[in-house]
C-alpha cells in the first residue's frame, strides 16, 4: 500500500503545483471558438465570447484577462436583476467545473474589454491572455466578427445552440456602455 499512498501524494503535489510547473504538461483548460463582435467607431467597450472546457479532475476558474486592445479587461456576467438586464464583474472569477464546460455568449458570461484603444474591426484578430486559478495563463487569438454575425448566422458563431431565446435580445441589449 505504500506505493499507492506515495502515488496519491505525488498526484496531489502535481495538482497543487503553481502554474509555472503546470505549463510543462498540456493545459487542462481548452479555449474553443473565441470571438468578439465588431464595435462601432468610438465605442469604449467590447466583449469576447468563447467556450472554456476543463479536462482536469478539479474545478478551475477564470480569474483575470488582459489584452493589448483595451485598457482593462474583466470577467462579466449578464443577468436579470429586478427585471432589468445588467452586467457585473465576477469578482471571484468564472468557475469552470471539473470535466465540464462553461459557455461565454451574448446575454450571459463574457470577457469585457474596457477602454478600447481602437474599434474592433470585422475580419481582424487580437490577442487575449486568460488567467486561470489552476491552469495559469492561456493566450488565444480572437477573431472579430461582424456586429450582426450571431444574429444572421446562428451556427457560425460556434454552435451557440442555446442562444435562440437570447438572439433577439442580444442585438438590442448588445453591450451597455460602462458609465
Ligand atoms: Cu460586460
């Protein structure tokens, strides 16, 4: 039994290792189909959507993000509070369940770009760095889609199947400017 308990010990040490070590192996988090919507000229904010999948046996969490294109990047959720659709920062990050996925999509979770340095233009891409509590930093390239991409092309945005109900509201709701 001694071997087994040593294995368990090693396993827990690996799991607890800081991100710098975790990166020696394949990251436990995969980022699928990231995209942002194009923004109108002068817009101060934008949003990035994606699907996060956690292959690890422990829950993780998206705690921070950064990008060259914006002064500040936050993890937000959109929810109805007292009948009003509002968004707020997830101060404790966005949980990604062990062996599960979380979808960031219009009308729900999103990565918020605040203080855009220039408009997001359809067809261009920009870098985004995501920081996870356990998986560490993951850099992705985010393509910018036309503003109405998710409305006209339901499948194109990456099989956002659950969007149906939100689709219509998504356009109007878009992204409220942070005042
Ligand atoms: Cu937001």
